[in-house]
C-alpha cells in the first residue's frame, strides 16, 4: 500500500498588506523587512473570513486538480494553530462546508510543522486501510494572533491555506507516493516561540512571541538533520532529490539550510516574498505554486520540510 498525491490546491485572501503599508502601522520599512526576512507582502483574511473558509477554498482547488468529488473523501486532517473555535475542530467545519457526512475529520497542532506532521498521520491511516481518499489541509489566519505593535513578529506572518488530496494505492507498478516521513519535537525550547495566551492558562487567545535569533539557530541545524535522516530512511541520497519545498518562514533560514546541505538555490522553492510565513499552510502553498508554474512535475522526487513552535520539526519525501 502506498499513499499517492492526487491533487494540490491553495488559497490566499484577497487583501494584500505590503511592507510599505505595514510601515505606516509600526516602526519598520520595506528595506528593513526584506533584508532580514525576504518578505515583501502578506495576505490578510477579511473580517468574517475564517480559517475554515480558507481551508474550504484550498480543498476545492485540490479536488479540482485531482479530478475528484468531495464525496470521494473519507478523511480530512487539518493542520492549524488558528482554529475557528476551541472546539469543534476546524476539520469538521470544513467537512460540513464541503457537504461530506461520512468518514472522519480532525485537527492536528504542530504549528509551522503541522503539514509535515499531517502527512505522517495521513500516510499511516491510508496505509492501514482506515481511509481511501484523504484531504490534508494546512490553513491559518495568523493575523488574528499577532501583536501589530511588535515589529519583530507582525512583519513575519500572513494568512493562507494549502491542501493535498492523498489516496491509497495498491498498484504494484505505482512508483509515485510517500516514501518516508520524519518528525521530531523538543519542548525544552517552547518559550523561544509561543503564544502568550490560551483557554486553560489565560482564557484569552494571546499573541505570538519569539526570540528570533535563537529560533534561527535551532531551525537551520534541526531542519538539516531531519532532511538528511528522512532521505536516509528512504534509502535515498539528498543529491537524488529534485526539489526541496521548505516551510516559508524566512529567506535567511532557507538559505542557511541550503548552504548547510550544499543544495543548488534553484532546487529550493521559495515563495516567502509573496505571502510571508503562513505557518502550517506555507509548505502546500509553496508546492502548489511550483506545480502550477511547471517546475515540479509528475515523477519528480520532492522533499518537504518545516520547523515551528514547540519546537517541532520534520521532513517528508515522496515521488510526485
């Protein structure tokens, strides 16, 4: 049994907030943001537009790309840090929005690594026969948990969603599909990147807080190690991978990992300039961009990777 990616789609809210516009709200500038992050703009969800709405739009795009109907789906896994409600899960809201009344739907929370964790979960459930066709969605409205007076964090994040349709395949001739996933975490560093609120501790939503230089140091080291371990676990050399689709957090982190693993810059998909850090949505957003513009093609060997609060990190390797 193999988990095969049948389709991919994404969605970004209509409203674009440029660096120039942001500099009118907080002490910063386009040059300052670009130099330190590579970000030029971010998308912000409209009033009344929720994480589930973004997820539904991305899911519909992925289903269209797969040539499948929503009724074919019997599993929905949503990676998000910004759910519509404390409960029910955003996945069940998306399930209802797609008109699906069978199968199972649930959220997972691993912050920016959520999509990698989600692929690990979906791959396992498909291989065990629990489901046949799954929607894996990363969706975030991070603008709702930002302190817009903190220039060290508010410039970094944006809203968006990405989705994949993944199906179980027993075709022995099938070469496409997930080859290996690798996920790790270390709660010792939770205070370096976190939200200072929550239902149990403060009964508030809270805002994102980060010690940026420390996050950068751990991210480059741990992501590189995870990518190497993921490839080795699949019996593949990093040199054999065609495309690397990283979490779009900061261009400096992307460059740092590429340098550490001696990757060619053109192999690394970078879209952070156009939508900033969309947390769990950033990996599928970047991949959808590269698929739609023709860079990533069927048969290519692709590695996804991410690092997020917790700390959590991981990588996933598949033949598209």
